[in-house]
């Protein structure tokens, strides 16, 4: 059975979906004030592997992924480039979807934009105001975490250090990985001269980052999500906020399983927009790598462990992929029309793949296990039905990996 590390509880748990008929998944999507880099895509590819493996295992899935297209960063970036937020983010969203397709990623069922879910965010804010969990202050709306009993549970935040004097944090995001001990903003009230705002029934302004995801989730999912996914950096000042907001207005948990992907490093340093050490897929293509090979490098490692990009490590990973493909080409040459899917080799491939993927989606061990088995196959003595059986099961497995065929 599939076992996953649940951030909520910090332990490996056997996967039992909320709804067995369809597994609802929501993934914390990109901030589209800039183009996505390969560090961003590492997270989205881990989520793609999750969805594909669930479907390989016989489940039906329904997935949403949001675009954060209105926030402090996109407004500042648009002003710097002397363009509109809509033009800036629209271009980056189109490029993101094109790269998803090029990386052989499944396009989620829902791709909501924050700018198109303002009404839902306003409705949640109104509900929070009625409950007294949120309040107005100088034209803005803030959420009081002390009004939510389980605040910080996802991260494991020690609330004993919470300041006795009220503090308010009015930006969408703050640099670094420290906590803001205080009330966080839900609604940016309109300030004269600001370039972006909306007219709503609670007045002029715009929803903050931490109310946007709840609005977009509530628009498409009306039950506890089986899985909520995101990058590990969103455990600071985001996912606990999102959880607190949504669970304050709903009588059931936001999600049963929370999965978080570790960072991609570049030559030993975390890849990030703020550091400026970004690498994009087209840069790797110019070095001679295909999009399938880029996908392989980004999935070839356990999602909860950091991976480091360097030309040497990239080359080593791709060499292994190319070796596997060379062996498979030789087997394809021997394959007949009728596959034998019960042969010893085929069963070994199925077992090693499932064993490692069921163990918290360990792609690296699963792929290495396949490589070991294939390397031991004596292709010259293979019967045509055996060869066809191997190819048949590898094609099914590659519906998860999407790097071989």
C-alpha cells in the first residue's frame, strides 16, 4: 500500500483517501510575477509524479493548481516594467503552461487565478469578520491567529513565544524563513495612487496572498482535500495561514495529507528569484539536454531531500537515463506481437517499481531498481514474447515517469 510522509503529524502514514471515488488534490501553484525556473518545476514535477502514480495504482484524481497573479511582487514588477499586472502575469502564465506541456506534465483539471477568485476571497473575509477571527484596522483586514486554536500545527510552531502585545504584518510576503509573530493581512485597503485595486462589497482594495488560496480552493472543492502539496518554503508564513483561514469558515479539515517538496540547489546554494541564481529549461536545452532529460533530472531524487544542480551531477543522471534507453532499444528489437506479462523479469520490474513508489514516492530507488534488473537481462537469449512483455510493462511504468518512451 502507498505510504506518504504527512507534514501534518510529521510521520509516514498509509494512504487512505478522503473520497475513494475521486482523490481531490490541490497544489500551491506559482507566483507569476516572473518566469518559473527549474527549482519551481522540481516541486510541480513531484506533484505530477504523485498524480500519475495514483492513477497507475487505479485511483481517479481531480487536481487544482492556482496562479498567484495579484500580490505585492507582481504589482511592483509591473510598475518597474511599465506595464500592467494583467499583461505581465498573463505572459508568464502562458509560458508556464507551455513549459508544463514540454516537460510532459499533466495539466491540472483546474487552474484558477487569484484575480478571478476575488469574490470568493471577499466572502471568506466577510465570514471571518462576523466570527471575530478577522478585524478591520486602518482600511485593511487582518487575521488574528490566536483566535484559531490549532494555529501553527502544520509547521509545529511553538505558540508560547507569541508576543503579548499585538503586532500586524501588512505585506503579502517577507524574505527569509523566519516566522512573523502577529496578525497577518487578508485585505489590502485601497490607497490613493495605487495602480491595482478591485471594487467589491467590502470596498476598494485587493485580497492578500494568504486569502487567495482559500478562495480558489473553495471555488472548486467542497470537501476535505485528500492531498495538499507545495514547496517546503511555504511551510513558513503561508500554509498554516491558509489552513487557519479555510478551517475557520468550514466545519471540516482543509486536507488530510500535506506533502512538501524540498529545494533544488545550484552549486550548493538554494535556487531562488531573490538570490538571482536562476536556471531555466531553455538554458539546459542550449547545453544539449532534451526536455525529457530535464524532467528526469528534476524527478531523480526523493522529493523530501534536497537535490543539487551542477553540470557534473546533471551529466551523471542523464547518463543513467540514456543507458536504460539503450538497453530498452535492444529489447524492443527482439519484441514480438504477443507480450508475456507473467515472465519472471516482468514481475520483478513491477515489484521493484511498486515497492519503492509505495515507499513515499521514492523515484530514485524505483528507477535504479529498474536499471539493475534491465542491466542483468540477457537480451540475446530473450524470447520475443518475453521482450514484448518487458516493453509493455515499461510503457505502463513510464506513464508515471514520462522519460523513457
